[in-house]
C-alpha cells in the first residue's frame, strides 16, 4: 500500500550552471525532474510511500532517473523502459531576460513517456493507494498519455482513492490554450484536490479572486479542496469548508522551477499525515521556497527535520503552529 | 567565391565533463559540432573560405551554433532558421565501457536540419565554390535531407565543382545497414574525393585491403581520389594514380569524436592550397590527432602555425616535408 501514486513524465533536467541566455552558457548540471516525479520525491522525503507510473527510455538517462527515484525511496515497480524512444530531457535558462525567472527548452517530443497509455495503469496499484496525483502536463505530451490520465483518474475515483490534480498548464506543450483548458475541464468532475495558480484560475474560471475561485470550482466541478497559489502574495486554500492561507517565504531564488511540485507534494504529504490544512499550507509554502534556492527541483525538498529547522527560522516552528 | 561549401546538420554537443556512464555524469560542456560543420571550421581555420548550407532551430541552441560558426569565419549566409523545429543536439559518453572510445546519444529526430530539402540549395552558391562536401550522415536524418544531398552532389558535379564525400556511416541513424550502403552507393558516381574507414570499406566493397579498395572504387564508381583511414594504423590515400600514406599520431585521447572531420577538412584545405597529397595526408593525420585531445570537435582544429608546431614536434615540419 502506497500513500501516493503519481502518473507522469520524469525528465532529465539540464540546468544552466550560469545565468543568462543559453547560447552563452558552457556548463550544464544534470538533475532528475518532472512534475509528478518531483511530487513523489517530496512525499517520500517526508517519510511516506510514493510510487510513479511512467515510461523511460532504455538509455543512460532513463537509468539515471530510475536509479535516482529508487534512491529517493520512490517505488519504481511500475516504471517501464521503452526500447525505441528516448528519455525526455529539457534545458533550463535562468534569469534571462527576467531576473529570478527560468525558461525551458524541451526535447521531449516522441519521448518514452509520450507513449504512456491506459495499458500502463495497474488498477490494483492505484486502488491500493491513498492519493492518485497527476497534472495536465501529462495530458499534453500525447493523445495516449492524455487517455492514461483520464483513465487513471477514473480508476482512482471509482476505487475511492483521493484524486489530486495540479493544473500546471505548460503553454509550450499545447497546440492552443483552448485545448489545454478543454482537457483540464474534462477531468475535473472526478478530482478531489485541485492545485492551481492565479493565471490558471483566470483561464479556467475567468477570475483570480480566491472566494470566487473556490465557489466556482465547487459549483462547477464539485471540488471542495482547492489550493490557489498567488506567487509572491502567498497562497490560500479552501479545504472542506475551511479557508486557510500562508505567506510566501522570501528566499534567494536560483531557479523557481519545481516550486509548485514541492508545494503540492508537501501539502498532500502533510494532510496524509493527519495535519490540519492550516499547517499543511505553511509547510507547503516553506518547501516551495526551499527548492527555488538551488538548481534542480528535488534536491532541496525537505525531510521533516529540515522543514522544522526552516520554519523555526521564520518563527513558525511546529510547536508554535500547534 | 568560397573554397568549400558543405551541406549537413550542425548540432550542439553536450560532452560529459567526467568519464564513465552518462547516468553518473553531473556536468556537461556545450560545444558546436556536426560533421560537415566541423569540416567547414577546419577549412576556415587554415585561412580558406568555407560556407555551410543548413537549417537551425530558431532557439538559443540555434543562435549559439550560428554565432559560433560565424565567429570561426564560416559563411552563414545560407543557414535558415526553422520556426517550428528545434536545433539537433547530442550527448557524448567518454571511455565507457571501452577506454578512449566515445558513444553518443542523439536528440535530433525531428530537428530543424531534418527538414533540409533540395529547396535549401542555392545553385549559384555551390557552383561558385571549389569543393562541395557532404556525408551520409545528412542522408540519414530524413528523406528530404537525403534528397538535398543527392541534388547538391548533382549540382556540384554538373557545375564542375569537386565533390567530396565522407562515407561516415552512423548506424544509430539508419533503419538498417543495407539502407546506408544503398544510399551511399547511389551517389558515388558523382563523387570525386572519397573518405572512408576500414569498416566502411568492408561494408561497401567487401575488403579493407587498400590496393583492392582503390581499384574497386575506381572501377565501380570512377573515383580516382580515395582516402582510407585505418585508425591506429594510420591512413593511406590514392590521389590521381599516386599512393601516399601517413602514420596516426599517438596522443592522449580525451574524446575521439570529430577526428574524421578534422582529417577530411585539413586534407581538403591542404590540397586546395596546392600542397601535394603526400603533405595533405600528414597534415590531416596531425589535425585528427589534435582534436581528440580535447572535448569538443572544433576547438583544437589547427591554424597553420599550430599545425607547423605540432608537426615540428614529431620531426615532421613543413621544411623537412618539402
């Protein structure tokens, strides 16, 4: 039995060691990344059991991700190696032209994970977990991967597994923004926990006002657990009728990619551990701040003791929060 | 008027900073590479004028290659940027499992250069050059690129431009070795200068005996200028009835990729400069040795003064060769 099972594409991230346009960067640092994989590692680092359903290329980069995830304690028993297609990769350009903002260059078209399909889903594996998590990124990589997402959510819903969905619209991956919105709307009826940011709220609901967002999401899709991320302004969540919020922790930003995954993973792990949403949201905000301090998405994901030290530094230790 | 016009795909090379399986390599170093681009740079560094016909992605990696080639003095006026497709890239794994041998992992499927087609060929540009150079790598990347190679060779042949062809069979890029052989055989009738190694001779002609290779290539394809590369054993060339040879220079090998391109580029540049084949082959061998001493294919390509210093160190200075 796993606490969280995720479905999505892990990628090798090549992060620019120096800032500025990639054409002038000489050295690139290799990391294991990918939204759902990041969430698995976040959950595993907090002592819970996670597993990732995916496909990797039968190549050195696939072996790297497989061994990395296994090393982080993620269950890799449902990872398949594709003999034909390569492992997806991407490059990160940091702080150009906007300071603190990263942009990405994908080489994931035709990747192993783009061949994900409903056949990769083991119903027992999903049914025997507490949370099934995925994102619209996986819906964007191919038609068959989108079908896998739809089917995975459907299985989890039918088997009474909590369905967590991070909207995570990546414009580079969709033919048009309308396609993205349509795909997301198509699955929300079976979602129990929804993560989205202000831009995504605007796209999906035409508003970024938290109270309107919560009301609309509940009215239109029946979701009573919604987390709205507002960047520098912090985040606010509606959780079974209760509204909680957290500031965003101010830290030196090396690379903001991965913040949302750290947030989702730590939020989910915290509620799975029985913590109230008021604490989950603060812990999630702290984790998001921690990962943007380094290149790579997963290395700075906190263990419990690191999270405690981080929060204590801000006068928000567990003791005070209790 | 250019001395050499080449047709082919430049790629960004990410070379492992440390040796061993790529899964354990953390840092990668960016270089501009690609067989025909390497030849252009080799020719340009020796003071002649070269130009590359190709397509690059309209992205940071495309800009990098464009600016790099322009910086090396290569004419980039026939490079087109593709708004849809990315610049091709590849990774180099060094010294695993065989010491001194590198292996590559390509991300070039669907690259900008794979959209090369006969429409990229400016007949006047080719006709106004002294040598047209390409390889079977470019024939392997797509049907349209193969058509461009066939057409480019046909134009050069018809306009009395010397056609140079480096067999350069890359097994990873062909559906089968038979496809590669068939494609190469299809263009050899219009080739004037042929570079090949022992494996390629065996594949194309069923022999690696130099005299038989020369005889067969002349008999079957009418090519009287053939250079056979024999790795550690050196190389031997037949040039208009004269046979010349050179040892391979023993140097510390960091990454052997690019040696063949350095060889072809310096051989061609040398004969274009009016040097006899007996000197061209020694200079080409020296250049091949020089580029394997560093990561990257183009950085150690010699200027005239560097070549002179290298050869003098081996007791083979220009003075003694004359």
